[in-house]
C-alpha cells in the first residue's frame, strides 16, 4: 500500500524533553535575510551547554460519549461548539500538555464527515444529522490543537454499537444496515467481534480517518467484548454474550479453539490488524490502547484482586505486549495509591514488567474521581509515575475535572506539577533516522528584538517541532514550537540553540549561535 505524504508545515507546541546529545553541528550556518546581521555566529560549545529537555507524555481524554467533556450538551450551535473546543484546548496549553486524545467514534457513529457511519447524536441531538452551519469537528479539533502545539490522537471504540437499546438510530447506522452483526447486550447494542465483516467495517472506519485526517495517533479504549451484566432472570449469574451464530460458523468450518479462546483470538486479530494497517498507510502514526488496569490473575502480584479482563473482556493485553502490537499502552489505573488490592504503584510496575518490547507505558489517571478523592491523590500518582518510570507519561480521564478546577486541581497542576515544558517521548522503532541539525535565518532585527526562522538542515527529513534554547546571561530557557518563525527578545541574550524533532519524536543534533 502506498504511503501518503506527510505534512511539512509546523505549528506551535509546548516544551520539550530529550536527552542531551553529545553530537552537535559545527556546519549549520547563519543565513541573513533582509537586514544583514553579524550579531550571531555558530558556536559548538553553546550547543553542548544547552540543558536536556524533559520527555513526558501529558494528555487528557476528551470524551464525547454522553457529552462528558465536549460538547457540553447536545444541540449546541456550531459557534458554541467551536468556542467550547477552544476553551478546552487553551486549558491544555496552560497546563503545558502536549497531546489530547479526542473521541471520534463512540458507538458506530462519527464526529467527522464520514461515508461509512452516521453523524453522532451527541453533536446535534439526532444521529445522522450534520452540524449546522456545517463544519467538520475532527478537522477543526486537529487544526486548533496543532495551532497550539498539541498532538491529536483519534480515539475509537471498536465494538460498541449503541449506548442505549438502539432507539433513534439513523438509517445508515450499522444496527439497521447490518443487523446480523449487532447484538443486544444488557441495555446496549454491541458489534460481534466474531463477525469478520463487522471487524472489516471497523478497520475501514479507522483507516479512512488515517488517510483523510492529519492525526498523530489512533487510540482504542477498554471496550472489547462488553463488561459483564447480570442475567435478567438470575442476578447472581452473568449474561453471556449472544454470539452463537458466529461461534457455530467457526466450529462448523473446522475451528478447534474453545469458545473463550476463540473470543480472545477475535480481539487479538483486531488489535494486530489495526497496528499493521495504519502503519502501512502512515508509518509514523502511533497506535495506542487503553485497557482495564488489572492484569491476568495468573501473572499479576498475589495481593492484586479484581476483574480479569482476560476472562471477562477477552482482552489478552499481555500477549499484545509480547508481540509489540502497539506503540503505547495507557492502562487505566483507576485506584488510589493506598488501596492494597488495586495499588496504583504495584499495577504500574506490573505493566512495565510486561513491556519486553520497550514500547511506551503511560498511566491512565482517574482524575474525574476528584472531589470524591482529594486532589492531592492525583498529584501523588503523577509523582509516583515520575519516580518509578521517569520520562514516560500519563493521561487524565477526563478533561472535565481539570476544566472545573475541582478542589483547585487545575491550579495545583499548573503551578507545581507542569511548571516546565516537555516533549512527547520518542518512538524510534517507527523511524530510526533523525533530522539534520537546523539552520537559522534572520528575518528582521532591531536593538531589542530578533525575528528568526528555523530551517531544516540540508537533506533533512520532515520536521514536526523545533526545540529552542535561549540563554540570557548564564541562564538557559527552553521552548518547544511547531511554528518555525519566532520572535526573540535581545535584551541580555547571549546564545541561541535549536534542534529539530520529527513526527515520532526523534531529535536532531543541536545547532547554536552566540551573540557578539
């Protein structure tokens, strides 16, 4: 399959984290443009002196299902929806986040213009009805996020078909066009993972978005087979998932797996195909999974208790880790640090031990539990991640608690936890080559300000972000930008250093210039 071209344009981002590179460029040149300047000259020593930048994935899930985060209610005007979107993204910037995980498919529906599935009811109140005046929410979210230096990961639910029992489904909803693929379970409708055609359809939805939108990641959550519900005639017994037709088709064709292993194999095949097919289209897009936070009973520490997703959701997460079928994992560690049976730190350690391919493991935080939990619990969990797994990251579920500043949590995080910028950790297994060291062009200068433009080095691969170090006196300050055109304050400026960062986070050698 032919790879699509990358975007070469840049947008602004937060601050970066990387290891200090021993190599630096002595060949990067100052290219005067407009007013000629001799105030800067290349300097390899300054490139070595610029401090390392932090690496930490900082994000929040933006849940659209049931209007949890956005839009705040069904039927808002286009203008009001866009205004709410911008407020959320501005809050993310204020917290020095570097990504958002935006839910684009809640239940076989779409928060974007799709020929495969109907518009989500959580936009207009009616499934299948487009926003009026028309706009494409996903396209707008990407545009606004990238303009603020934030990555946007598109979050899909692969198998949920309807939150309620199917009332008000659009004519082109899967429950009406292919009812044999969709099963009632409890009060929901569910796509049967044993139906190959249904899986093909969901994969087509994912790859359609990958091809048409400039997303940074594809993300799925913990809903594979549904969480068990009580049997209506016997509450002490769990209702089994009604997949007998697809199961019999499998056994009649000679399938040898037991039913539970067959279900797990269905989910395994889906995960492997998402990983493979999105990378065939755009190799730099990261694939992330956010499973339930407790591992298999036969592998997890003996003191850990709770639901087994291996047995109940048919999610063999440990196998996915062993096979390297994802680029990042965000286990939902939705319990306090001191809850022994689901201890946050113990679960975090467990998932890192399974990570033999050294992919990213970022903790999912139950931030919406505030105020039922003290805000300090979330701060302590972030500190636990930083102590036990420095340079990794975490994701907040969801944005609403931060937007509402519950118990002053937003202020605490802004002032005490995210008081420095960070780059998303690199994913070098996707692309090993790094960009060339950047060049610098002076656009305009006066006694107090310098307008500069950062340029890719000769033969460089596409650049997604720029790291800029500014030394005032003897103190270094770091910034992260998507925009290559920058304004620098000249007062007490003694040196500038810069590095280019590609789409998977690989950092170039540094270039640096000192002020004469």
